[in-house]
C-alpha cells in the first residue's frame, strides 16, 4: 500500500494558501490540494497514492482523496460566488512536453 501524502496549507493572501509537503514549500494557490495533486502527477507520483490536506495547526484532515482523482478536478465559481468542482482531463490540465520529438510523417 502507498504511503499517504500530507499537504499542510497555511493562509497566504486574498483566499490563497501556501502548500507544503514535509516542510517543503510547493506552491501558493486558491485550491492547493488540487494543484499539488497535478504537480505530483507531473513529477511521476503514482496516481493511486492517497493525499490529504490539513490546515496548519490542526490535527485533522480537511480534505482527502486519491491523487489521480483530485488531479482531474478544477474549481470554478458560480454566478453567486459558490465554488463548483468540475472534472477535467488531467492530460489537458498539465502542459507536458514530450521528451522526444515525434518522427516526421511520410507524405503519401
């Protein structure tokens, strides 16, 4: 079984949070758990890994899930300001460049 990844979120400014894993700064974001999940997938972490988020100074998990599931979500805002979670293809969410250029296609 995979180890659980714990993200600790601390308030930054204007609804944004600094996210840390094992004391290392990862990013500042309004949706740190989802954005950290995408970064970890991009870095090669197993999408089946469990990830949890805690707010600094608490001893309970505020949110949790499977890394691959959370990486595929985006937060949008409804007209009245409510947050809405929407599923998005992870490949579309991550601007990943191929390490090897594609072979040219032969013309027919």
